[in-house]
C-alpha cells in the first residue's frame, strides 16, 4: 500500500510540475509575442535571457521551425525587415531597424539544432503537439517541455502564412527539490516497510510459537515416549486446525497400534501354548516310535530264526534229494524237487532282503543287474507259479523259440 501511495505521489508530483511548466510557458510565449508585435525582438531576447536565470529554470530556449536557435543571430530579423520594406515604409520597419542595432555586432548562430539530438520530435512538434520528458543536463535532472509557437493571424505579417507553426519554446526546470522530496518519501516508505515487516515477522513468530511450535514440541515428546514403548501416551488436542487434526489422527494411530500389540501378545501366548502342546505330542510320538522300533527289532530277531531255520531245512533236504543220496528219482520227481529248491532259494533271498534292517531303514533296495540265462530265469519263475496253477487245475508250461540266450536282470 505504501509503495502504491508513493508511486501515486510521484505521478501526481510530475503532473503538477508539467502543469506549472505549461503555465510558465504560456506566460513566456505571451510576453515574447507582445514584444515581437511591438517590433522589439531585442527586448524579447533580453526577456528570455533574464527568465533563464530565474531559480529553478535550468534552460529557456526558442527554436525556429528548422530546429536552429532563434534570437542568436539576425537571420530571421533581417528576413522580416526585408519583407516589410517590400510592403513600403512603416513605423514597424523603423522599429525593427532600431531593434537590429541593439543586437551585438558579432551575433552569430552557434549551430545548435534541436532535431540533431531529438530527430523523432520534429513531426509531432510541427503538428502542434506539446512534448514533455525527463532528462539530465549536467549533474541535475530536469523536466523539459517543448511547446510549438502557433502562427497566429497577427503574426503572419512578419512570419508569413506558409506554416501554422512559427517556432518552438523549450524550457527545462530543475527537479532536484522534487527528487529530494521523492527520496525522502522513499526513505520514509522503506523505513515504514521495514518496521511493518519486522512487526509482522515478530507477530508471525509469536503465532507460530504459540499455535505450531508448542503443539509440535508436545507431539514430539509424546512420540519419543511411544517410541520407547509407552503406547498409553496420548497427544493433547488443543485445537481443531491442521495441528489438532494431526494430533487426533496420531492418537487414533496409537490406539490401533496398542490394539495390534495386545492382539500380538495374545497370539504369541496362544502360539506358545500350542507349541508346548505340540512338543509334548511329539515327545509322546517319539517314545511310541522308540517302543515300536524296539518291538520291530525283537520281532525281526525272532522271525529271522523262525523263518530261516525251516526254510534252510527245506532247501537242504531238496539239495540232498537232487544229489540222489537216498536213491534215484524219476524225471517228474526231479522236476518237482528242482522247483521246490528254486522256490526255496528265491524265498530265502526275499526273506534276507526283508530282514535286512539297514536296507529297510535306508528306504531303498539295491538292484544288482547281471547277465543271466533267460531259460533258467523263466523256468525258475515257472517253478514258483506252477504249483499255484496246478491247484487251480491250470496246466502251465513254457516254450522258448527264437529268444535270446541271456538277459540282464537281478536274480535276487
């Protein structure tokens, strides 16, 4: 707001200065015109020189329409005198002649031209437009006003009717006092802004301290206690703003966390009870397995003797009969006893495998493949199966044609 006020004051001040310059120029133009109408350009020149020395006026100059300075030389005056002489003798011509004598004898133009430094101003000035702008002359800042001198009807007797403009007045007034005033306004504005900013910052600091810092500090302290395991702590809700909403949500989160912890504890206790129960069940099952293993070992020890002893007797007596220790056997008897011997040996191998505890506990049976006669393998199987078939009144026999002599198999 202060900045806007200062900007408005500067604008108002500049407008006032322009208005003052406009009034001053009107007065100067009126005075110059009166002196020129009296045929006294020398007095107009002197008036300009005196006005140019007044306080606050940096420069006061009159230019011709071609941009050269007026009243510096006798060029325009000489042209007017010659025009008037062509019209005939008159008191004005005599006055002009007398005025010419008042000029310095060596009056010469300095060669300065308004449009050499300000070429863009020629067209608007010749159209009769006032132009004002700020510029620097030497070490001071001035407000310059350029005003066209209109070629009034009463002036056309000397200046002719070729142009509506007979020249330009350029006046520059010092703006140092105004700049100093503006500078004081700026300093005051800066001081005001600084004081206001400091006050506002202090006020905001107190507000933040009261409504943000304190609740956050209390929340941080509570969070630290909760982090150390105290889930029963609650953040105090002192307001319903964003901090208050945060505190409420934090308390809700803590309550859910506490409930989850209670559920976890209950689950852990249930799990511990279940583990103890399962451990006891496993202990009992292990004891049962030990007793079963012991019973198995006792059973196998007993069965090893009970099964192998009679089977070895069968195999032994079959071998004795086949060796014809007790006499000769016919073909049919030999065949049946050979079947008994083959089946007995096969059964013994099966019992040996079953009773081999190391193989049972390893969970596997080794296969020992080797080359063996195909015919013998078939007739061994036939000898085992044929008694069963005979009981069922089934005649079972084997005949080999175009078959390999040997195969790879486990004879056990």
